[in-house]
C-alpha cells in the first residue's frame, strides 16, 4: 500500500469587530433577541442602498497588512448569487476576482521547525443570517431564522495549500487567530461563530509533485475539530486510493458526535454563483497614505514577540510561547521582568503562581488585582535572599488577598529569612533535644530518620530558614558524639 502525503489549505472567515454592520448602521452585538438588529439594507429589500463601513475596511486592511499581503489600490465588490433561507436577498455581497489584498504569508514554527504559510488572498464580505433548527419552538417541524448576523462584516482569508499535516493545520489556524486577536480586529470567539475555518485537503503518493483531488470540510469551529476532521479525511482519501476508488471533489461537513465527515454537496451539484460586480457599490479605492497610517499602528505581533522574548530575555521557547498567549499577559510579564531585573524569575512567577491563581479564581490577566510592580517587589525580595522560596509563596497569597505590599507583609508578619547561622543552630539544637529518641536511632544507624528531623526543623522555622542551611546544621549536630546536643 502506498504511503500518502496530505496537502492542506485553509479558508478562514473572521468577523471584524466593528460596532455596526458592513453596509448599514445596524448593530453587530452578539446575543440580541432574534431579528432585532435589522434594516432594509441588511435584509436586501428593494431600493435599499448599501454604504460601505469605513471601519470594516480599516480592520480588513489591518489584518491584511499583518498577514504580509499586497494591498490592491482598487478592488471590486461582487454579488455571489445563491438561494438559501438564511439569505433572503438571494445574494451575498463579497469580493471575487478582484479582492482587496493578495500574496501574503505568515511564518511560525511547529515543534521547532520553521514553517511558512502563503496567504493567497483576503477579501471583504457580509455574513448571512442564521438558521436555528434546534432548541426552538416546534423544532423538528420548523426552522427559525435569525437575520441579526446578515450583513455582519467578515474577512475571508484563503491560504495556499502549504500545510502538510492536521496538527500543522490546527497550529496555523491557531496562529492566524492569535494574529487577528492581537490586532484587535476579531475576538477569536469560535463558539459564537466569530471565527470559522474551512479545511481543504487532498493526499498524494509521497514523491508526487502534482496535487490530488481535494475535499473541503466546512465550518470548523475549534482547533481540535480542524485536526480531527482532517485526520478523518486523510484516512478516507488514503484508503479510497489504496482501494482503487477515485475521489470526487466535494464539500463535506464534520459530524462532531459521530467523529466523521459526510457529504454536503459534490462539485457537480455545486452552485453556480453567477458572480457579477455589485451595481450599488463603487470600486473600493484604498488611499496609500491611509494604508501607511494603518500600518504605523500595527502592534508587535505574537510571533515576533515570542522571538524577542527568547533573544532579549534569554527565555526558553516554552516560556516565550506561554507568555505570548495574549498581548495583555505578555505586557504584564514584561513589566514584571523589567521592574524585577530578572526575566527568568519573572517568567517563573507569572507562569507559576500567578497563572495558577488566575485559573483558581477564574480571572483574566486584565483583571488581576496585583500590579506588575508589586509582584516584581516580591521577586526582588526572594532574589536578594530576604525571604525563602516557600515563604514567598505564602506572601504571594497574602498579597493577592489583601492588596498589601510584599515588603509590609514580610516586615509586619516577621517572615524575613533566618540568615544567621547561630540562630539556625539554636533551633536545630532545640528540635533535636525534643526528638532525643529519633536522634538516638539515627546514631544507631537508622539514618533514614534524617529527613524527618530536617522536616521538624523546617516546621519550627516556619519555612524561614534555607533548607540547605538547615540540612548542613542538622548533619553537623548529628555527627557529634552521643550525649550531644546539650
Ligand atoms: P476552489 O476553486 O475549489 O475554491 P481554490 O484553488 O480557490 O479552490 O482553493 C481553495 C482552498 O483550497 C485554498 O485554501 C487552497 O489552498 C486549497 N486547495 C486548493 N487545491 C488544493 C488541493 N489539491 N489540496 C488541498 N488543498 C487545496
Ligand atoms: Zn441593517
Ligand atoms: Mg476558491
């Protein structure tokens, strides 16, 4: 049986975060009662004229620039004609043969291997409405329609078929999401349908340069679904080819519950969209100065930031990846790192105690009550040896709960490290005296009791002594001849 190589390309629909729709002033707010955010334009009633939302174009340009695309000085809106209940006007306004952006690419790495994903095009379009089949009155007998989504602004991003595994495709989708969210043009919310992915896949014998027949799995709304649907399709393609069965180009849907894809429509029955230029909209002309102005407001993108964290702060790749999960988290970390003057310690604290706390109390970094400076002060106390590691965790907890500074908690609660060797020796002597029987056993050769004795001393110091010092001191006393300690 031949071994096959998968070839994958993605088409991603991302809702642009504008307050109003792409061709009218209706609200785009999610969760409103059905059919309350409508007007003649987004319903496509006769005589209603679309007016292009400048903000939507700006957000589209922002995304296209971040994806390294070439922006077309002039692009054209087109009508994509098809009949579907959620599209009462009978066509969707989109861009077809002249999209506003083409020829971009993103770079990222998968398990340390650098990858490049070409972006064929980015175009603007309006979303359709929504058919509700379940959880509505008389479901089973009736389909309800909600047109609030009609006319919500989208960009569609079409990638080149550069991806070679389901994991790589899921990773690429995740990177695209991360870029759009970092730009503030999309909220990344896949459950609410703000970001959806169509995955195209074919397989070919290893060594073959031509592409095989592709299928497209529509509307995947999680990284996991992208990966699983592709795994299923690749398996299906490979066994068809191995069994001498020809594949047909078709559009399929992923059935989450069944863990399989099924046919939605084949190429033969594919709609002929009869695209033609939208007569009610002039060409979209992008002013070069405006493009440059938008370019100047682009933030540092997550991938670049990850690289910088590795280079500038000498962080491990892993840390850089975790800390750049969101712009706000990366910002927080950087403030801690700068104020503490120790990036790796800052990274450990943010990824460790802080993120654990955020998870426990269910709070986002934006809402963390502890300032980066406050955390940096705690880190500085540990770094200077003013408090021990275990005590620092207690102080962190108190800081989080009370909002007090690390310094004042340490001072007022007497949590400073016991640095004085004489003081540690005195505590060790007292503890060993209190455990005379165990000490005798140790000296009789039962050396396993050493750990217990150290533990008792650590307890007596409330964690304020360095474990190393305590170990050394206990060992020294136990080495003294029997009869000691006095
Ligand atoms: P179509 O004409 O069917 O819309 P396109 O060439 O426009 O196909 O490509 C649509 C998407 O499918 C793109 O993301 C592209 O990368 C991907 N694609 C195209 N051909 C293949 C193939 N043979 N195997 C896998 N993906 C493909
Ligand atoms: Zn409207
Ligand atoms: Mg196409």
